[in-house]
C-alpha cells in the first residue's frame, strides 16, 4: 500500500493552515451564533428528526460549536454517542448523558466518561456528525490530518447520513482528496444543511 502523493499531502497541509488561520480570527460572538444556527438546522433536518442514535463530537476552540446541539439532541430523546480518542488515533465511542458526563482528555479534548462501546459503535448510528475544515462540491471532507475520522467513516454503512459541521465560507471548496478519503453526504452550516448527490 503506497502512502499519500507528496503533492496532495502538501496541498492538504497548506489548505489546513489557511483554514485554521481563518477560524482563529472568528469572534466568540460569531462562533456562538453559528453554533445556535447549525443546531437549529440539524434538529429540523428529517434525517436527524427520525434518528434514534446520533454519533457526534465535542467541539473545541473556534470549531462550529456543538455544546448546545448535544444537549438539544438528548432533550429530543436521541441516544448520543461521542468519540474517545485512543492512543493509535482511532476512535472508540461512549454515550453522552449531559455536560457532567464529560471529562478533560488529551489534546485539550472533552470526552465522555462512560463505558467504552468499541470502535464499531459508530456503525450503529443513524446519523454521524463529524468535524472538518472544508468540504468540496462532491462531499470530500478536509479534516485535521490525524486520520481518526477517515477510519471511523470507513465503518459507517453506506447510506447513513454523514454530515460535516462547517462555517458558510468553508463549503464547496477544492479539497485535495486521496483514495482512502470517504465523502460525507451533507454539510451543516449557519446557512443551512447542504446535501451532496450520492456518487
């Protein structure tokens, strides 16, 4: 198995740096307003409304916020599972039961403290919400480069609603893609939910 093409790898690094710099410039007011708008759009989406289990994540820094969204999902009767980063950068999962069920973890993350459900637990979710930095017109997502979500998404059954949470200016960009990258089916931004055509 060959590694990533050097030019694609360099393009991803440059794109990440540019997008992360832009995110760091966002005000707390903008981040908070975006989080509320994204939560409203997702809770109104039919895929989320009919979901029994939602795999999500706890946002960090100036990522589009998920704190309100997580609590609203629980209030709506959804089972919410969140990632637990393992030593090899793979993701285990555990149930979310409100803010008191989170504890500080490596890399400044907050993670659920409940019983680990195993790496395959993401496959049981009806909706999978993932972080990212950008998404292309065909749903290719640019992550932070650790590969954790590429592995997690490879376990998600085809046809599951997978959605990346972004700001409005981070969608429909040219995203360098590699063979192992898995497209998402939608992007949620403060402007709404954008669905991509299935390949």
